């Protein structure tokens, strides 16, 4: 601990600020682009810490004594007569009655928004726990006629999508290049005379299989099974799922007039991110998103067809 502010400034400069700057400039010359980007984030983080320390210096470098004697006298004065008690109801002076959780959340918002100058939304406005609604969701609420959940999306079938994609110009050009490459390999390297039509069928089948792996095949029954089972799991493993309903309403309004896709980007804290996102969108009566998943998930027997 540095009791002297000047000593703290020197320690911070020589132990943190200068080494980080040196690493940053060195990474721009010798390191890979990814590593240089990580070092830049580190440097920016160190600068934010320095700015935060500077902003709170008045509070952290002085000794403070808190005395609430005047607050107690004010409360006694307001309780002295009935006409003054009305003012006490509007002007809370007892810190025991402060709801500290939203107080701390709003304080954290202020630090993030005005000290660190980062994008932030007021946590006390529009935020609610989605698990509360999930726990109240009964058997009949899952029924199609309840209209609380949109089970039936207007999507093309998997077979229709395959036909459309296989007939697109870009896919045809890619298939043509593969056919030419294979024909050249068979004729020039293996010295084999092969039928071009057979090569075409082979490449088309390969393209069809690839499309089948990466393409969603929407099924309301599978969606119901996933949603009902995941809700039970979420209720057990999560204390709450906080949703910014103000932003959700904006997404719903955007979805109503959109002319193209809406891209939702989870921060990928875990492999449950896309499951949580899908269930939450269902509960807010938004079309569940198609998920861009890694290839490792698309080749698990029994799991990948269900996820698709």
C-alpha cells in the first residue's frame, strides 16, 4: 500500500504503465496481428485504470469520518408532527431503508458510463428476470392456440433450400472448379479415363452433404422438446436470467419491419449461450434464431440432427 500519492504514481508508472507501453510498441514490430491486438487491449485497460484512479483520487487519498448525527436529528424533527411525516415519506433519511442492490447497480453504471466512458445502459430501467416468467409458464401456455410462443416459423423445407442453393451461380462455379480439378487429377496424374458425368454426380453429392450439415431444418416438435427441457434445466442451474426488455422491444419492432436477417451476437461465455438465447426469444414471442455453430457440434451423432 502506498500512503503517499506521489509514491503510488511512481510505482504505477514504472511497474505498469511503462512496461505496457513498451510491450505495445514492441508488439507492433515483432508480434503477430492477434497478439498485437491483445496487447493494445491491455494498454487501453491500463489507461482506463489510471483514469479511474485519477477520478476517485479525492476519495481514496483522504481519510473520511462519517457522522450521521444530523440525519438522525432530521428524522426526529420530521417525526415530531403529523404534517411533517408526509415530508418524511417523500424524503428518506434512514439508510436502512435504501434498496442497496439497485443502488450498487446504478453506481456501477455511472462508473462505466461516465468514468470509463464505455457504452452502458441503466440497469434499473427495463431489466427483468426471465426465469420468473418461465416458472409461471404452465402446460397450456405451450399450446399453439395460446399464441404466447411462436412455434411455426415461415421457413422453407431443407429439401427446397438444397435445391435453391445447388442452383445458385456461386455454387455452380465452385462445383465446376472441383470437377475440372478432379478430371485433371484422374487424367494427368492417375492416367485414367473417367466419365465427366460421374464426377459431376460425385461433386454434387458432396455439395449436397455439406449443405445438409450446415443448414437448419426447422421442426416445431423438436423446438418444443428443446424449450421445455431447457427451461427445467435453467430453473435448476441459474439464479436468474436478466433480460433488458427495453432492448427486446426494439428487436421486436425491428423484426416487424425488417427486410433482411437480424444478427444476434452472444459473447460465448459458455456452450449454453445459444440455448439461453433461443429459449429467451421464444418467451418474448420472437422468432428463435438460426444458430451459426462450429463444425464440431455438427458431426455429433444424434445431437447434430436435433440441433439443426
